[in-house]
């Protein structure tokens, strides 16, 4: 939520009213909400990088120590970074973290073998073992502490697995070929990733421990890859089309794979999926750029824009439909971004406006502004939001200690409401 002084906003309101009165055409420009980036520090060295984050804001990844060693860590903004240690060697890296703060990834043993692990802050790192070979690698972890990834077999193949601390590692098999790789695991324990077929292709799959692996197919080409799976078993990733392009998809076991399309170019790729089946990733535009998108089966793909540059990529999407990832700025730098659905901004403002009642003039103006926005009438949307700001100003008592006659709000409440309205105006492209 953004705050601004009421006096400063009066000037903006007056200017906006003049523009609306003169009926000057308004041209919409895409502007994503800004994102505050905080430094999580290191473990004494010169580098750290985050790979995953949970709902509590705990991050895991890889950081250098003062002597140049690389370690898996857990960190949260404003607190010292925690070294998760190793399995006896001099390297570890965290790749995923669940809500309990359990981390998985890969770590070196004394015998210089990489092993999948589970670790928690302040607890010894646990080796998840292998499938008879020397090495393994953890890719994802669910809330029950089940890990998937890939592990070496005695005959030198790599196989997708499910494993838990203190339990034997389970081989999920393949689709007729030699190897498979687990990329993601959901709460029921379903895994997706890539598996080889008997004829040498790679296919997206869904697998459960103790059940045959299911081939999710392609979009007409030879290969596909699963990258994420939600709680209902919907998978996203990328698949080859008959004409050789790579497309983002949604697929479920036993259902045809659905092509999510592009943004005018030839290719796209799904990276993450939420419980509602909304997917984000990146897609090509008609002019050859790659853009972060949101897409659902049967709906047009939505371009999330950039931060002024040509490119953006979506890496995660939550249940509210908010997307984070990286985007180019106008000066060629890459920044983390947060893209919030405009409908969510309207809903939050409508809920906060209930301070003076759900049937107040404030609520009605917000509802009307959203109706105009949904109808793609930008000028009317901006006009209603400006009227909303004026109505908010009228509800502030003129004198301190004044006895209210009818609904009144504090100056702080007014600042908050007008700040939210301003954020919507900037996001939709009002002057």
C-alpha cells in the first residue's frame, strides 16, 4: 500500500479533473507495481544467490563463506544468514524449501559424491542416499518433507525418485528408456519431470510411488518436459509442436495436453502453476522478445510487460495470481518484479473502503470504476477513481475533535485509500 499527503494529492486531483473535462484522449501504458529488493547478505564471502522461497519469506540457495567455500543457506530479511553445512565435503546448495523451513538440494560427501539432502536450520544435514549408484540430487520438497530429484542407479542410469528422511529412496521408473528426472512434487506426493521413452524421446510425466509412470504426451512433436505440478495434478512445462516449436502447456493424466499459445511469436514455456491452474513463464512476442505471461487453459495469454526494457520472465505465481520473476529495465539492468492483477487491487480497495460501509458512495464509485475498467474504458475508469479521491477528502473532519455528522474517516485512513487509488491509476495508465 502506498501513502501520500492529502495536500499533494489535491493538486493531482485538480489536474486530472481538468484533463477529463477537456476530454483529452488517454493512451494506456503498462506499468508494473514496483518491488522492493532487500540484500540477504552472504556467509562471509563475496556472493550469494537465492533459489527458492516459502510463504514465510525464508529463502534458500547458495552463498560463499569467508574462505571461498560454497554452502546451502536459509535466510530471512533482517536476520543473519544461516549456514546449513554439508555432508562432510566442502560444497552444498539449497534448491527448494517448504513451509516448515526444510531445505533440499545437493551436497558433497567426504568421498566427493553429490547427494540429495534434507536440512533445517540448527539441525544436522541428512543424506537421502541413492538408488544403488554414487550420486543423487534433490530438486523439490513438499510440506510432508517428501523430496524428488534424480539419483544414480547401480548400472549408471539416473532416475526420478521420492525420498523422505530416514526412509529408503523409491525409484519412480521411466517411460521405457534408461533415465528420468524429477522436477517438482505436490502435496499428495505426485511428481512431474522428464523421462526417456523406449525410442529415445524425452517426455513430461506424472508419477506416484508404487504406480506406473504416466506419459503426458506432446503437442504433436517428439518431446516434452514437466516443470511444475499443482495439488490437483495439473502439470505445466513445455512441449514440442508438429512444426518444431516449443509451447507452454497444461496437462493432467489421462487428458489431452493443452497448448497455452504464445504472445504472437513461435515459442513459449511454462515455469510455474498455481492451484487455480494459472500458469506463468515466458513467451515470444511477434517482434522476437520474450515476455512474462499469465495463461489459463482456453483463455488468451496475457503479456505482463517489462520494467521498461524488452524482456521479462515469470518464475512463480501464487494463489492470488500475483507473479514474480525478472525483467529488464530501460537501462538494460535486470530487476525482480511483482505483477499484481488489477482486479486484486480493485478488490483490496473495495474491502478497505468498507470503513464507511459496504453501500457507501466510496464503494459504489470503486465498483463503477472496475466496471469501466473491465469494459476497457480507460477515461471513465480514471474519472471514477478521481471522483473516489474527492469523496474521500470530503469525509475528513474539517477541525480536530469535530463531532462527526454521518460517516467520517481519519486523515490517515484518507491517505491510505487515496494511496491505493493512486496505485491503480498508475497501473492502468491514468495521467
